[in-house]
């Protein structure tokens, strides 16, 4: 009886969850051609999708949850979806090139979402971009509250200035990635020391750093580099994002489920270098660790034995592996210095040979993955075309052979006919062979006498 009751409760719970998820579609509006004219009256978070797209179908329940969440929190952002194949002209106008494409439309501006496709990440993106471009921090209490919520915090300090105008310009571009704040000097923590005002600061990794135009270059490039913590848990999406920073990425490739000394030690070495040598390497290197080697193997087209350390250049697909074993922090620092001075050997790259290798590797990986997931499907997809091609090749080869025999027989027959046709008198044969000679007068007389005798 108890088991039956538990089953009923489970079925009821599943039904309730299914109903809630399904009802989420009511908070997501289906958009049509009228959206182009009416959209500027509101802020819109739109999913441009294609009905046949597998990734779009996977996003659909998440998108319904986003609609519920935005409605429950009273957000001014409206959530919608548009079939980009049915309204291709509108999708093209918004720069939709693939599916699904998520955009937040605010006035004349359109912001692309390129983060993880989870409810929390999408909702956080929508709230950040829909809000004020620069958010003021009026008190120390507010500053402390915001600092606890954000691992990376950019703050402008000072009055009106060309630096503030540049800060606003950069914020309008990079608001899709991080928040931007402004504050007066007395709001900042007591440990902060500013050489001059106005100033732009970033708070992260338990400390702060001040932007220096002469050392750090363009403000936009500096903020783009500094929007990440000094040490990260790296995955495929993070590597893609780090590609915009121009930094090399030093990664400890480990198995997080493996608590052995070697795995823990390599991770600790990377963390210590990121923390203790920041002033030396932060402009050129990003540090972190990656769980498992599946992604890194596909990226390098090689099988790395873990735990190991690899340094990636995401701009040209080069990578560096240490020549020897990394025993301590000093070994890691030496390895990084060798990369910086050009003595470390770079592998991979984006040259022609590497591109050909990549095509072969991707094709091989696709075939292997298909056969692993479904051997019957693999046999059908690859065996059937190979069988058809084999039959065609056999037919072509057989046809060529038979044609060759027929031609040979025809040639023999033609030669035989020519031999029969060419047979004639001895004089004709000798004439053809160039051996015929005119008979002498004596031979003609002898021939006349013989003919008279016969008569």
C-alpha cells in the first residue's frame, strides 16, 4: 500500500511539474510581422528559432521557464519567440545568422546573448542589459552589498570628464558581459588608494586594480581583459569568451573526482602563479583548470594524459606543453617565461596542414561517434553509400574489360578479313611486296613456245 501511495504521489508531482512547464508557454509571446513596428514601445527578450532545429527544441522548455521567471519578478522585459524561417526578412534585419539566436531589443539597440543557455544565466543577462547602463552606488552599504553579489566589479570614480565619456561608451558595448557602476571617492573602502581622479577601478580576486592609460592601453581592451577573475574553472564556452581577450590560457587539466596528490598539486601550482605572479603575467595570461580531457583532446587533436598542464593560444590555435615535469611553482614560472621569450616550442596552429588535419580528425570523430551511439545507424549511413559506390566501380571496371575484349576480337576479325581479301596472284603479291620485276625477252619467248606446245 505504501509503495502504491508513493507511486501516486510521484505521478501527481510529475503532472504538476509538466503543467507548470507547459503553462510557461503562456508567458512567451509568439511574434509575427507586426513586431517590427511595435517593438520599440517595450524592452524585448526574443528567441529567434527554426522549427527543425534540434538546439531550438532543447531551448524551448528553458525559454518557457525564462518567461515565468521574468513575469514573477515583475520585470519590464517582455519575452517572445519568432520563427525566423517564416519571418526571414525581420530575422535578417536583426542580424540573425544561426539558430537559436537570443537578443535583447532595447530602443534602437540590439544586444546578442552568447552565454550558457540556462534559465538563470539568461534572466541575469536580461536584467543587466535592460537596466541602467551605469548604476550609481550612493553609499558604502550599497557598495558592500553589490561587491558581495559580483565577483568582478567595474567602478568609475569622479565627475564629468573625457574618461567618463569613454567609460559610458565602453559600457554600452560590454554591458552584455558585466555590470558597470559609478561612485564617489568617499563610498569606496578605506583600503583603496587612488593616485588621481577621475579613475576607473576593477574589484576582483579580493583586491582592486586601477586603470592606467599608459600601461594598459585602450580602456575597452583593458575592461575586456579584466572582466574575468584571475583564476577560472574553464570549459568550452569560457575558452571561446577568453579568445576576445588576446591572452594565453594556462590550464591544469585534471579529473576533479580524482583526489590524488598529483591532481591536487597541479591545480594548486596554477592557483599560486595566478595569485602571486599577477603583476608579472596578468596582461598576457589567464589561469584556470579544466575538468577532464575530452574537450581539450578534440581541440588539440591529441590524447593528453591527465593530470597535465597546457597553455593555449586561442587566437591562432597554437598550444604549448612543458618539456619536463612541473614539480613546483618555480617550474611553472620558468615554463611561462620560456613561452614569452619564444624558446618554448609551439605546436598546432592554423596553417594549411593543420586545417587538413582538422578536417580529417573531425570526419573521423563524427564517424566514430555515430558508430558508438548507434552501430546500426552507422552501418546504414556509411555502409550503404560505400556499397553503392563499390557496385558502380565494379560495373565500370567490368564494362571496360568486356569492351576491351570485343575490340580485340573485332581487330582480329578485321585482320583475318584483310588476309583473305589480300590473297591474289603471285605477281600481285610480289608487286605489293615490292619484289616484282619485268620479265626479259628470252623468258617471254620461252613462255610462247610452252603455250604453243600445249595447244
